[in-house]
């Protein structure tokens, strides 16, 4: 079955540590996205990529980094510069063409130890 | 700038009641797309419907129906005869064709609780 796989499901970060969240899709979608969701709030865009080897900052990119070396993979690194990383992180992908809906993974819940 | 407002933070109904979730949007583009997604407790957002700005026809899919009105910039979602399985967070989203192509703006979501 085609879909988006995020791993791990739960992740704990120590102070000063960088952690990387994995996102893999087998839908052959060009565009991929990372969102952050805080309790009771909507989705805020961190980074997005519309094509391999290219990505743009979203609304809350500070303290995060990404790479897009392969079409199917879009990992997100939460750096030590992100002082409040505790949140639910969602990865999504979208097919080319105007107005295509996004397909989402199951999310990764990140907490600070 | 594009903006999506879901004024209802939480709604609680009893099973079999009808419920309407409101969505109001702002955009300067003349071509845009509106979406509704459902987020069950498992966390994954599930796509429900898409409308483009040139199609104001209302749509019905089983117990779900959507009312798109450009005159009031609204795209409301109604669940008829609600069921416990409808309990989830529902998000309305806007995607512009030109100004911010490739990006979507989400509302803050409405948490719907359907009690048996």
C-alpha cells in the first residue's frame, strides 16, 4: 500500500541534543511538508520541498533543518537551537498539480527528557 | 496573506444530532482550493474533501455535506445524524494557486465530541 511512514512514533530529546525525525513516502509525490502541532492548536508549517534538492522555510523554521536528497525522503532535524521542541510533528506529501490534497503520516511525538 | 478561521474550538453533541463546523477564509488569489481534513485520536490527518474557487456547488457524501459560499468566504461542513465515530479534530485548509503555491494554511481545528 502506498503511504507515508514516519519514525519513530515517540522520541525523547536531551538538552543540547539534535534529533532527526524520519519521513518516507512511496506515493511518488514531488512535494513534501513538515508541520508542527501543539496541543489544541492547528498545524504550523516548518519546511516544505517541492522538488528534490530544493526546500523552503515555512512559518516556524528557526531551530529546524531539513534535506531532500531523494524524492521519497524528507528528514527533519530538530536542533538544540529549538528551545521548545515538545510537540507532535506531522509529515505530508502532495502530488503535482493545483489543489491536490496532502497525504499525512501518523506523526512523531517529541518530548524533552 | 492567506488565513483560515475556525471559530468553534470545541463542539459537543449527542449521537444522532446534526452538527455544523464553520470555516471562514481570507485570500487575495482568485484561484484557490479549500479542504477539510479529519484527525482522529490516532493522529493522522485524513483528507475529506476539496473544492476549487470556481465551483460553488454544494456537495454531499453520505452523512457529510459541505456548503461553499464565496460571497461570505465560508466553507462549512455539516455532519447529519452524528455518530460516536465522528469524534475527532476537524481542520479546514486553504491552498492558493499562485501567491503561495505549494503551501496550505490550516485553521486551528474544531474538536468534535459525539456522546452516545
